[in-house]
C-alpha cells in the first residue's frame, strides 16, 4: 500500500501548499486512518518524530491537539479545530503551532480530499494561510515525510 512515486507536490504561491499522493488502499480505509485517533496516532508526524500525546474530538467543531517529540527531544505542540467532515470524501481542519506557554500561533486551514480510484485513493492535501514561503516549505517537507509514514502504516493495515 505504498504511495505512487509519481505523485505531485507543488505550491500555488507562498501562502498555499498542495500535495497529491495516490495510496494503494481503498478510500474508506484511508479516510478512517485520518479520522480515527487510534489509527492517526500510529503515523502522524514526520519520520524520526514520536507522537507523545494525541487528543482528537473528530466532529465538526471538535478540537484536536498533538505533541510531537523531535529526535533532539524538543516537544512541538500542534492544535486545531475540525471544520468539516464528509465521510469518506473530505476533511477540513485548522492547524496552528503552540508556543511554550500553550498559546496558538498563526492558524492555517488544511483541506484533505479523498478520491476513489477503484481500490486506490488519491489524497489531495491543501494547506492555506501561510505567512511566508519559508513556512510553507517547512510544512511541505513535514507533510511529505508524514505521508511517507502514512503509506507505511497503510501497508501494515
């Protein structure tokens, strides 16, 4: 259940990120792996990072919060709110880093769509609202690594 090696990743402008991957898994399974907290806890975060905490109330208006532990031991807290959930087609949520006092930083909006390709799934991740191209590029690197972990998780499912 690996990602398609020809999957495209591009940025529309410095404020938006679009990543497209094809997974060799049915859409319903791919969607559940994103929306069921026990499943997402197994793959969320870039390679080399450990998910130290995971809370998710997966419903429109429900909050999510995760702590990623970096290889150097630093803890990176992320949070957001689910805006829209259309099973198994679409997931929309806000995304913000927290500072050491727990205050959210700049919020971006993530939209993930899941297209049925007859037993495979095309996942399109769109993240908008970046302040700079540098921030967008950092997220592109993180999401790409995260989606590699996601592909590995799907192979084990």
